[in-house]
C-alpha cells in the first residue's frame, strides 16, 4: 500500500522486566510521550489502533485491551480497534492506521503496541508463543522439531521446546542448521550478529540489555538450541511504543519541522507456496520497494525482526540486501554495523533491545524515525534518510503467519 501518512510524533518506554507495572501503565507512558512529541493532546485523536498479542494469556485482559489502556490515561470516546497478529501486531496496527489516513477517513490517528510477557510462571510466558502456530497440529509440529534436532545431533534442541524456552527458538535453530548445511554459513557469523547488536544496544538507553559482547563471549554462552547460544536468542520483555500519524494537511497545520512519511507498508500472510515461489518476507519486500519507488541500495538503515541471530541473516537475503546464501559475508564485512554501508538494527534489535511482541513493530519504526530526524545520539547513522522495518510473527507450515514491511523517509 502506498501511503501518505506522516509520523507526527513517537513515544516509547524502556524495554525490560516491569513486574511492578501493568499493561495500562506501560502503554500509557508510550502514548503520553508520543502526544507530547507531536505537540497535540488526546482530544486531537480521531481513532486508535492498538496492537497486543498476549495480554489474554499473561494478564487475563481480553476483548477490550486498547480501551482499557487508553482509559487509564483519560482517553475515551474515540473508536479503538484492537489488533492481534502475533509478533506483527504493532506493525499491523500501523498498516491499518496508515491506510485510514491515506483513504481520507481520518487526519490524526494513534498507533500503539503494548505487551507484558514477564510472569512469575515462565511456562505461562512461553505458552504465548506456543499459541502462534496451528495448535491442532502442535503435537506433530513439536515432534517434527525434535526429530530434526535429533537427526542433526542437536542434543539441546531435542528437548525442552515450549517448556523452558519459546518453541520459536527451535524453529529458527532448525532453519539455521539447514542454512549452514546448504550455504556454508558458520556459527561464528551468527555470533557476529549478536556481538554487533550488543554494541548497538550498548548505545541505546531504552534497550533491555546494554552490555557489550564479543564473538567469543557469544559462543561461550549456554547452549539453547543448536547452534543458538543464549545471546543469539531474543529475550521476552515488557514495553510499549506509539506513533501519532497524521494526514499531510494536518502535518502542515501542526507545522511539523522534520516530517517523516510512511512511503509504503505491506502486509501479507504465509501460504502453501510452491518450491520455487518467494516466501512471504520476499513478497512483502518486493511490493514495499515497488510502492515506495526505491531499491535496496536506496536504504539508509534497516530494523529487522532478529528474533534470533540467524533470523537477521535470513532477513538480509529476503530484503534483497545481498544474494541468497551470502548473508554471512555481509556481517563479516561489517556492512550492517553502525559506520558500515547499511546499518541494521541500530537499536540493538530484538536481541538486545528486547522483544515485547505486541510492541516490537512500532518500536522499530520509532528507531527509524528518530534516526531520520537525527535524534539518535551516539548511535546516529550519518545522513539517515530512508529506513525499512521488517516485522513478522507466527508460523504456519514453512513460513511466517504474518509479515509486514514498512518503508519510511524524510
């Protein structure tokens, strides 16, 4: 979808473990910050799209999640649309909000992503991820993961999926082992992604983890599911991020000094594709580039869905940043580090910023927006002008259940 929506303001909480705060407090902070950044009040909003994936399981709050969060800061009356779409919930909320702006239905809309995943019972947190597959085939799905791990000699990955960790770590581990066997990708290259993102996260005051790690430290960390050590896996987290989207006419009225426009936002679901068809990430990327009128070489930076270190490498290839099979070379050549030709995950990514799933997609766009507006401090990308956010969630068959790619620019 081509978009005319302008980002008028952004807001975001620190990501981390917030056991002393509820969904309302966390979400309210992000909304309040975004309104202040835009220079407007809640009375200016015409609608709100609120992304959340797991509140029903973790907190028991169902059905009216967005209304509850917004009433907590005194915002009522306006239409609230609750959006649940796995890890792509927040980017889907942006997709819908931008569509309504572009269609001329609204001039000023809130897009919010908010999530609480930490719980005293870790199994409850992990159950949120186990529900992001076709549960009618969950037993067979888990059995397939175990069989894949056992046949590959992956002892850690052959037990514990969905019990002491998110089962998605095992899904990514299986794809990583396949990529290594097919293209010669090495575990050191995956570790280099974790180390790179730790350097970026060290510079981000809102990141969940801010310690810097070397490749050697990543490799020496506890094994989760071969070849993934702990720093190669994104942590769960609590947090929220918000955008104020406005029409070009309202942007002019507000006198926005550094406008950032959503150039395109593309949302697709996975399907039963043929062996030679592009996957859903490649489909979204191709459409987003075409609708934005740009090519991968025009990008200044990327925030991608690095739920694991291998996932970032797969994104390099799916987004056309390098040919298929050559993602390892991109990280080895430091192309994707701050200071490189195309920095990826300057926020620290999901690996270091954290992954409150219902907030992640908007957090990516907050990072891109602040970079384009030259507000990113020590991690600022020189001359940042065009950014891409890649955010996927859930798994059905061999593909993501939901995938959203959004391109923004000055």
